[in-house]
C-alpha cells in the first residue's frame, strides 16, 4: 500500500539532529530520502554507529560522496536536477561553494524546493554563527524561561529546539510541495532555527511589549495563569534512595473542580481546607506551603497508584517516566505498538528497535521502518535509480575514490 509521499525524491545533506529529524519524518511518510555523507564527515554524531545517527536516519538510503572533489560535486549537481527537495542545515554558503545552490539548480530544475535550515538564517550580523541546540536555547531565551528561580545556569537540556526546527522544516516543505502542485514552480525556504526558538517565547515577549514586565524563570510554575498545585512531587522510591531510583509525579489542578477532586483523592485532609487554599490565586500565593503538604502526602505512596487515583477522579496527573518506563512498562505505548523492530539486520547491532511515526493514516499507513544504513551502502542503487548510471560508469567512479 502506498504512503503519502511515495514518489517524492529528497536529496539530504543534513547532519546531527534538526535536519535528519525532518527527513526522517518525510522518509517515514514514503519519500525516497538519499542521505549524502562522506568518510571525512562521518565522525562524531555523523558516524553511522552513533546513537544520534542510528535514531534519526532510518528510512533513508545512504550515498557516500567526497564533496571535496569536483567530480563528486558534478554528480551531486546531476542528483539535484532529479530531486524534488534538497535540504541542508549547514552554515550559510556551503551549497553555493559546491555549485549546487538553489539559484544554480533552479535554472535546470524549475520545480526544485530547497530547504535551508541554518542556525541563524541567511542574512544578519549573526548569520555566520556556528550553532547547536544549547546555544540556540540560550540565545532564543528558552534557557532563561525554562530555568529554576535562582539558577540561571540551567534550562532545557535535550535538543528541544532541534526537534522543533525539524518539524518546522517538514511543514514548510509540505507547504512548498502544495504550492508547486498549483504553480508548477519550486522555491527556496530560508529557515532560521534561532527564530524557531524565539517563537516559543511569545507570551513573554507580549508581556514585555504590553506591560514592560521582563520574564523570569519559573520552574514548574505557570508564569501567566493562576493554577496550583502545579508541580512535581516525590513519591516512594522503587528500590533504594539513590537518585536514579527516585519516583516523581506531576500534578496540575487547572480549575476549582479539579482541586476539589484532588482533595477527595487525598482524603480531604484538614490542611487542604485552610483559607489560604480557598482559591487558585490564594493557592498560588501560598504555593510553597501547598507543595510541602502535597509532598508529605505523596512521599510514601507509589507514583503509579497516585496517578491512577488522580486520573479516575479527573485530576491531571502523570508519572515522571524514564526510558525503562516508556519501553517496558507504559501500557498506552504498548497498545499502539509504538516501539517496533526496524526492518533488516544491522551489520553491527542486529535487529534494532525504534519509535514509530506518531501519525496514523487510515488510507495510506506509514508502517515501514527500514533500519539506518551504513555509509555508502546504497551507492549503486541510488546512482542507478536517479541517474541511470551504467555499471561501467559506476565502476569507474567507485574506483576513482569519489564514492566514499
């Protein structure tokens, strides 16, 4: 059965996470994604055995091209002519130096769509900055806004903005494909990962423009809504009192009905009926006392038991899950077969398991997840399919050292 993007060809020059995550989604939805890499660039997170690479480059074919050589750039130029989409998250100007920038390729491939997702975008005083998720988080304000009061040195840890940039790139590419369906013309998409991060600061920016209030780190508390309790609370440890075995639960009462229901779950303790907890605004003002009292209640309880009791009463609550919880214990993910074995044995790791695309299409299901390929594993297939390269021509290129 066909998938939504069957027949779409993507030439993928991305690396690390943001770009590969975008092309993984498009590959999961059926696009023929050709991942271009080389032995010189296949280091660190770009190494085919690195967890990042294995995670974000499934459902793609691997083409090794030594882009330092003019002959390899000539091959890439031909590939660009056959592509529907060319995507990269290099610093500005790399594709131009290789002679495969949008303006050059569009002369011979009018329908090509270029997605260029650099850290800072194409212009401006910071356009040449080298960026990774931690620097984008810091510059965009996300580190500041997600920190804990009094601790300006902490914030988002994992690559949140990389994932968001990848999703933005997918949306932009699908929109450009729709525009091409109507006009027959491709276009270039200039996306700044920095601006993606700033977008998530919207309420804080509005508060500054409208009221002159500078946002401060708020931890687990809501900066613009009166809601309490709204925090994470320690529960009984699973094995011992070491940090890795700590169990926590998040509880968020967003209205008075939920607060009353939560009081019932706790057995209507006397402290919960104190006047300082009568309204959301009063609970927010007394949030430290409220959190201490709830923590005393949860401390000796099983996190799963608290979650089930709260949810049965209509109180939003969820265990702070770790990787083992998600993979081995989560009944919701198990019901959806969210973690699935990838197709094909990996030469080094054997059968690999990964998370599925969290989108379920009724008419064009996306249930195929071929394993991540090794560097250059699909050289012959790609050059034959895309360029109709003869066996003899391929042999010459291979022996010349271009395909590495």
